C-alpha cells in the first residue's frame, strides 16, 4: 500500500512573542485568530491554519531545533501584485524584495517578500489572472 499526501493542513511557528506574531498576521494578511485546545493560538486562512507555539512550550512537540524565525512561508493571494505592494506599504511592512518573478506549485507567479516579527521570511505571491479565452 502506498501513501498519497493530499495537502498541508497546518504549519506550526515557534514564537518568542505569540501575541505580536498573531497581531501581525491578522493585521497584515487578514488571518482570523482562533483559540483552541488549552488556550493555544491559531491563525486561520482558507482551509489551513498556522498554530503559534511559544518557544520552550512544555508538552507541545516541535522540531529538533526550537527556534523562532527559522521558517520560510509562501502565501497566495488573488490580489494583483500592485495591490500587494500598496497594502504592505499601507500597513507599514517593509518589503525586502519584490515584485519578483518566481515559480510556485502552479507555475509562474509574482512575489513580494517581507518578515514577520520573529524574522520568518514571508512571501506573498499572486498568479496571473486567467485570460478570457
């Protein structure tokens, strides 16, 4: 029997400051904050979520190195690249790179890069709008 992976359900971010990280993702990317299982914080978007794990949290398994700021994340938006740029600048988030052409899971896309409060690299990308045809 073989195993086939369907999708990513959630990603866990190790955080020094869970509240600052939660506030950033809500303010910058419009995620919805949710409290679950014993007061843990999650950020929902679409059918996925980010779980925010305080660094050193007991009874919450993590990777071999419990280090904040060590993840690269890519989020897809239906907004245009110009709208992404305008939004990031409007909420005061410095763009470290972009717009730049990149290749995502579905092909060519345009990306902007910034960092969350823990230093994680956040890529916000958009695929070209479908051409009528």
